[in-house]
């Protein structure tokens, strides 16, 4: 039995709260290195069925730790179609960038969000590893937001934060005829899990270098400093890219299988997060899960607009990001808890999940949580089950139940 949508069917309060707590109220960054999760949490909670009053309450709670919006400097020249790229990665002028994309959406693309994304996403997607993947996370949630401002804010954040691990194209793109056999895209799940296990052994020296050059993990904001090392050295990026090439499915599946491969890679990210038993609930591997959901949300939205060559490059960028996060987090051991990959498209009945907590119990705890990340993790798992069906074992419900405390991590 698959899941069904449980979203709050009323969008008006969500839109009002998003816009009241948006770019003109709070700055996108706070405490120096953190990114506001306001949009993500509000949308995730709304999709889980949170009431209007709960959405307002969440906004008040999250707002207590955020910083006021930065004022615009009137001496700055307006950002234009010819100048926006000069601001990539400088982490300045967020409001002006968002207003630029507002204007692009309204005036240049006549309100067509898909056309706006087709124009700008190819120029920004290689930067998804920056600021702990929050740019692509923001864009994924923006596509579920009823506020038009959310898309502009997301693109502004991707410009604001842009840092790249390099661009990768498929070495070969052979069109497979219908009468030829092709690789199952779900093989990519196993490939990524096995790649992480390989990197754990092969990248020890690289991980040591990253830690030493960034000043260690004991200092505040270590993740951003560690990622800066990876962003700063071409030879390090080449090493990461050589690892990413081991995901052979990116080049071996048919064009019409690439979305299936995107799902397969996301399952691997969930298995990695769920399978770090010795160091459970890793904060940044969790971001690998939620960014995987967000990337697929973007790709689903653009599935008829995005060309396969670009999509293969996007999947490489995603793998590079996951590898970078894993190395920064000291490459914890990953264990397949059930000794096998989850199987999809299996005809089963509810007895397969009879020993698991119910989604209703999991979701209630997620809605009641004031944590920034817990409801996002639960929502991404629930939403994936809705789209892709119930796997055996049900990694979506198992991981969500652990996150909300209904099951033990160990």
C-alpha cells in the first residue's frame, strides 16, 4: 500500500507566513555560517499536515535565532542580466539578487518559473555543494511553496553561495537502442554505497589534509572551512571527480532512465545516513538525504525541459557533493542494517510493515518537533514513498521512526 498526500490543503496561511518571514524580515544567514531553514521547515510541516496555527508558531520559534535582514546599499548599481555573475559566491547583496530574479521572472519570462530555471539552473547547479547543500535544498522547497518570491530567493541563494567542485560531463553518451539490453538504474544505488566504502579506505590522506588545512574539527563552523579546502584545490577536485567516475550508471543508462537513477542515488544517501550505526544520525549526512530529495524535486519539475546531457552532469555534481560531505565527516562506517538493498516494485501487503510504527505516529511527532531538520527528514521519506512506493525493507519508515525516537538508532 502506498502513501497518500496528507498536506494541509490551505495554502494562503503558508504563503502569508513565508512572505512575512522572508527576505525583508530575516537575513538568509545567521551566526556567521548557518543558513535560515524557515522556508524549508514551513513547507515540510505544511506538507505533513501541520495546522495554520502550528505554522505560525513554528515561524515564531525559528525567528528567535535569525538575524534581521540586511539593508540595501543605495550606492550599488542595480544587478542586471549582464552583471549578476560577478556576485557568484561572494555572499553579498542577497536581497538585490532576489529582486533581480523577481524581475527576470515577471518581465523576461512572463511568470514562467520553468523558463526561469531552464535559463539559470545550468549555470548554478555545479555549486550545489556550497553551504552544506542549502542552495539546492532551498530550491526544492521553493517549488512546493505558494509564494512566487521563493523561487527568486532560491536562485539568489545559489548565486550568493556558489562554490564548485568542478564540472563533469559523461565521457561517452551512447544511445542504447530499444532492442538492446541496458543496465538497471537501481544498480546506481549499490554503486554509490560501494563507492563510499571504497573512499573510506582510499581517501584517508585526503581527509587528513582537509582537516589540517582547515584548522581541525574542534573550531566553530568546521564544515564550511573543510569544504573550502575541497573547493580551493584543483588537484583535490580531480581526485573527487575520479571517484565520481566509478558511478558507471551515469553513463550507461538510457536517457529515459536518468530520473530512475536519480532516485537510486538518493536511496544510497538514505542508506548511508541510516547505516552509520557507530555514529548515528550524522548531521551532515542528513543533509545528503534532504538535498537528494530537493534535487529530485527540481528534476521532476523540469523533466520535460532538461536535456539528458545536462542531467548526467547534474547527477555527477550530486555525487561529488555526497563524496565531499562524506570525507568532511571523517568517512564513518556504513552498514546495511538488513544486509541488502531495499527492493522496490515488490507486490506485498501491509504485513511487511506490520512491525513498524505507523506513519501517523511518526508524522505527529514530526509536526510537534521544533527541530529544524527532523520534519524535513520525515517529509522527504514520506514523500519519496508516495512517489516511488513501499520498499522492502521499508527504509523510509524505518529511518523516520528512528529520527523521531520511536525506534533506536543502534
